[in-house]
């Protein structure tokens, strides 16, 4: 075999790319994964909660939770505040996808753990510090490989398929001219965040908690306890509201926090790392998922406002769905990757979880019959309610109250009878000796004899 020929080349080695490579490697495909960064490193912008659904998908690719949560607190509840009007604490008590906690994950740790895990799959070749610059095509225009640089050397690799898992500014998507099939830019968010040391507890002495505060004026703030005792403090707002503020991003960020005493109190005495990061007008879009010889995965395919904390989950889930199709195609069970079905699966499964999914009700979960193979631990089944027969009622120590007598239902009222017409009778009367007509007394009318004046 030509060493530079693979079944699949993946561009990008973070959640989407690395988990896809692991799933394909587990199925025995020869994979080259190319990442321009070196690990450990975090992406330029990312301040992520990793919710239980996403943690379960990381389990599936064989990465141990302990490998990416060093010195990172488990979070067991959110507090949601709407200015001073409303406050609600939402606990993960019931457990979701096998866990009753989540993390503000340190991306450098997570991405490094995913990358390291690729060493377990002998058919996967992982190159970091390698930059893909262009795609190779055959005479028919089909994508058949990549070119670029690795260190000072030229990089060229051929494959049956090239998958762009190279993030929201995807080179692969640009090179193949992938169409944007759906876009929402009317509700764009702009956000900035920094890491802080020494942020005061939400409740003095209380457990670490994710604190989400909306000030009901187009801005919201998230305090995310993360590794090494630090807290990511994120200020996000409607892009137009942000852009209306004058000044440098750094001053705007701190000004927004200072203007909210409820939040600023927590930052009194805390120190910023001084590495403000952020993103303007975070997009929400779907691109077409693939074409001849290429496919997209993760943010390269589908990107969204970070407010719903779903990007990594979607990247991991999309990789799982794409891997299932690529494996079937590779094994000859599909003539080609069914992009329509893939798109339908992704759109269905990438719907954000409903609050009841996050907070205890059984999570919606699809077990893909073709998920790569038995090497991989399956997603734990969602928690079910106990199915025991209901316990027999205990006898009450006191006589049970007598049931109330059942109210007898009155028969429906008969329709009102038509008014009875009395036979017309001439008023019985007598004529008095003075010649006046008088109504006859009842006795007379009953037929008794009567004299006038009575008794006479
Ligand atoms: C501020 C912010 C907060 C967020 N919060 C959350 C959250 O709370 N929870 C959550 O789940 N998600 C969150 N996200 C989203 C999440 O970060 C992304 O959805 C996720 O990183 C997508 O993973 P990916 O593997 O598709 O792409 P990326 O993580 O972007 O990785 C792409 C990789 O491709 C590499 N690459 C690019 N081009 C090339 C090339 N030409 N050659 C070689 N390599 C290349 C890059 O170096 C990069 O490492 C947030 C995002 C932002 C911006």
C-alpha cells in the first residue's frame, strides 16, 4: 500500500475530528487525521459547559472522564436569574445519561485526551502541527486527497473520502464551495469572556454552581467554575446591543460587569487572567453535509449560538452518525454515503435538549444499530422509571373515612307541561234581594244549597 493512501483523511483534530477518527479506527479503517495545532492546546475561542449527554458520547469513544477533568469541579446545579425579578435553582439530581453532574471543561484537557486516545487504534495515523492547504481532485472533480505542509515538509495524502472537521471557518467547506442550506443571522450574539481567579462563591461556603444571569436588557452573564479554582466569566449579548457600546472590547467587557452590582460583588477581590477572548456575531447555520469524495462534520457542517451549550455535543453526535454511514459504505453495504439520511439524522438529533431532558426525565436517545462496533462502550440507556407493580396500600391506623354517599342523580326534569286549560265556567253567582249579582260562595259551587242571607 502506498503509505500516503488512506480510506479517509480527516482535517481537524478536536471533538468532531478526533472522535470520528476513533470510531473509524475502531472499525479498522485506515485513517489519517491532520491537525494544525499541537496538543495540549485549546481552540482560540471556547468556554464550554460539557453536559451529561456530551460526557456520555466521550465515554463511547473510550476516553476516561478522569483524563480530561483534572482539578475540575463537578457542577450539580445551575442558578438562573432574571435581573432582580426571578431566581431558580435547577438541580441535576435525577441524573441524565448516567450522570447527575456536568463540567465547565478545560478544552486543552479535553482535546488533548481525545487526541491521545487515537493511539489506541493502530489503523489511525495522527499528525499534529500539520496544515492542510488544498484538496486534490480527480478528472471528474471528485475530491481524492489533501495537500499542505507538515513542519517544513510538503504534505500530500490520498483517500477515498476527505472529511472536514476543521471548525466554523472550515477550509474544506470553502474549497468545495459547500452551500449554506439554512442560516439565521437575525438573532446573532456577540460574546467575550475571561478567566478569573478568586471569584466569590455564589452562596458563601456553598458548592460550585453554574450561575446564569440575564439582566433583561439584551445581555446575559455566565459564571462557569472550571479547572484550578478559576471561573470563566462570560458576557454575551445581542450583537446590536453590544455594537452600540463604544470602546475597546476589554473596557466594554469589564464595564458591563461593573454596571451590575449583583455580579460585580462576586468579582470584588478577584483577578482576571487578562486574556480576553470572544466572538462577534456568532453564526447559526447548516451547510450541505457532503458531495463527491467529501463530507463535513462538527462546526464545519453545523454551527450555532454558544448560548445553548450544545456545540461539542453536536460535534460528537454528528461524528457518530457520519462514522456509522462511512463504515457501512466502506464495508460495501452502501454504494455511497447517504447524505440525505445523514442530514435528516443530524437535524433530528441536533435539536437542543428540552429542559425535561436535562433535568431528569428520560433523555431521548437513539441507539444506532450500525454504530461502529463492539469495541466501543455503548451509550448507557437512559434512566427509566421503576417498573415494579405498585405496592399494596397499607392499612391505615384509623378507620378509613367512610366514603361519601354517592349523590343520587336526579332524573332529568321533564319538559314543562303545556299550561292546563280549564274548561270555561260561567261564574256561579246569586242575586241578592237588592238585585245585585254576587259571586256564589264555594259551598254553592260545590253544590250545597244556600240561602240568602245565610241562615235565613
Ligand atoms: C464562546 C464559545 C462558547 C462555547 N460554549 C460551548 C458550550 O458551553 N458547550 C459546547 O458544547 N460547545 C460550546 N461551544 C461550541 C464548541 O466550542 C464547538 O461547537 C466545538 O469546538 C466544535 O468542535 P469541532 O471539532 O467541530 O471544531 P473545532 O473545535 O473548532 O476544531 C477544529 C480544528 O480544526 C483545525 N483546523 C482548521 N483548519 C485546519 C487546516 N486547514 N488544517 C489542519 N487543521 C485545521 C483547527 O486547528 C481546530 O483544532 C462554544 C463556542 C464558543 C465560541
